[in-house]
C-alpha cells in the first residue's frame, strides 16, 4: 500500500538508520504504515508504525506469539525469537505463548513477582547504584554504559532472583556476550543462553531443596488452584525475567541519560526539581524518556493465525508482524510535538512497555531502576557532560532493542 507519489522509501537497517531511525519511521508512518520488508536475517515481516495500528496489533488475539505459527517456521527455524532458546529448551516462556497457557503462567508468576516485592527492593537498588558510582567517582570520567547502565540491571535482577553473589559475575559475562552479539553473529548468544540455562536448572533444583525469600523460591512456591510451575517452566520463567529485564533496562538508563545530556534545558529542570525534593518530574520524566527514545524499538514477534486486515493492509496467515514501538510513540496523530522531549508531558500513554496481555511484567522494577539510576546520577554528578561527539557514538543496530554501545562522559564534581 505504498503511496506512489511519495519520495523514495528510506533504507532500513543500515548504520545510519541505527543511529537515528526516526526520519525513516516518519516516512513509513506517512506513506506505508503497514510495510512489508526483508529483515537483515532474511525473514520477511510487516512493520507497523502508526500508534493506533500498533496499539490495536499489540492487543489483537489473531496475532499469536507462538513461533510455530510462522509460515516459514520449518526453514526459518531459529531466525525469529531469542537466539539459543530453542536448543536450550526455553521456549515455554511468556513472550512465546498465547492464552490459555499464557494466562496460567502469567498468573503464577504474578503471585511471586509482586509490586510489594519490587517496593521492598528499592533500598538495594539505591545501594547498587551508589556502589557503581563510587567505583568511578574519583576518575572524572566514565563510560556510562560499561560502568553503570550495564552492571546495574544485571546485579539487580540476580539479587532479586536469588543468584548468590559469588555467581553474579558469571551472569555479567553471559549477559555481556548476549548484548555484544546483539544484531551480530548469533553463535555467542546461543552459547551464553545455554550456560545460563544449565546454571538456572541447577539453581532451581537447589532452591527446591532449600528455599529462601528470593524470587526463584517464590516461583517454585507459587500455586494457583493447586497448579505449580514445572521445573522447566520455572527455568524458562527465570530466563525470560533475566532476558527481558536486562538489556531493556541498560538501554533505559543509557538512552535516558543521553537524551538528558542532549537536552540541557530539560535536564536542568529535572536537576532543580530533584534538589527541591520534588520527585514528580522524575516519574513523568522517565515515562517521557521511554516514549522519546525507548529501549524496545520493536515489540517481540507476532504471527498472523489467519488472514486479516491491519491499517488497511491485508496480512496473510503465517506472516510475521513487528510492531514498531519507537515509531508509534513519535506519531503526531497521538502526541503533540512528538519529536520534542518534555519531561512534564502528562498525556503520555506511550507503548514503551507494550500493551494488552503481554504488557511488561517488569515495569514496576524498570521504573524503580530507571528513576533511581537517573536521579542518583544527576544528584551525585551535577556537572555530568558528554565526552564524545554525538556523531561518533555507535548504536547497537539490533532489531528489537535500541541502545548505545558506549556513552563516554566527564565530570569535575562527584559527591
Ligand atoms: C514484556 C519493555 C523491563 C520482564 C515487555 C514488553 C515490552 C517490554 C515492550 C512487551 C513485548 C511484546 O508485547 O512483544 C520493557 C522495557 C523495560 C522492561 C522498556 C525497561 C525499561 C523489564 C524488566 C523485567 C521485564 C526489568 C523483569 C525483570 C518482562 C516480561 C515480559 C515483558 C516477563 C513478558 C510479559 C508477557 O508476555 O506476559 N517488556 N521491559 N521487563 N517484560 Fe519488560
């Protein structure tokens, strides 16, 4: 459904696109809002870029999360979803399943991963944040991805799950392999996933014998009408909590800090509010950072279970659909001045955490980590500055996630 009179379609998935995909998304929203394209993996998929269509697609039960519905699933094996999850027997997690299985598993995990558990975790997140800043405080410079945004979520989720401190650096290494290879060769990711799988299976076994107060013990204990998670389901659940909760939060902190450094007026406003003890702008501000340059560029895969029409475009049974959250959240039909960062934006029903039954389960934890990380950085490093030319910064260029490889900064004061 291309508009024949439009300027030529922009190139997608190049390095320039990775650095700034928003002009290409603006073109797609206007001229080809449901657009079929070949992805770098060779798989053909529909990109959905308008807010109204995106929101509808995310909640549409005819779009399945089960990769078995992919028309190419036989020969496209392993090209959709998380690398390595198939061979590591980790397919039965929330992002790959539909109701009624999804309803059952989500209800069980919600009993263990409660808002209260997250709220009680707040002091620990603050402590981890401060420790990481202490480590580079005296140096006057840091790479905020490597030294801060990357380790914080991995240590946080390990603590929450109940991974003993002495094993957490292994997780840091595996997570590093996953993030380094994002968008590149898949072998490294698959190996890291397998190691994590073996470790989690053993940990779940140990926690079954010797339960504690951690989330893995909570997952094992959780029951609903007499139903429990099987060991395999518990392993897949722990894995998806790690996988979904890790790189996303890295990018929230990375993209968020970068956006603040590039918008000094907004950053000063937030710094002033924090100094006056007003946390209101922090809460709306983190939501706005999610909308403006969120961690999840495209929602995870969906597959049409029947022929259907979306945004006036016919989609055939078996076709993959990618909902482009980053494009939807800049749609001028939905947001006033969508390309402007406004930390006080109030009408902000962004899709950064998705929508519908797969809405982010970890949103309370992500908000806690994002707010703590950004507020603490601005409080403790009041004159934080970018130490690189924005043109030279490299973005990861993966499909689902959007994030910086490095974020060099400098500062004179660190308290
Ligand atoms: C689902 C975003 C952090 C766990 C999702 C989805 C999005 C998202 C967009 C829906 C995907 C889809 O419909 O295809 C984010 C962002 C985060 C974040 C932007 C950080 C800023 C976390 C954290 C955790 C987590 C910290 C857990 C520790 C999950 C899980 C799902 C999910 C388990 C699947 C839910 C389901 O299918 O029912 N997230 N997420 N996320 N997220 Fe997050």
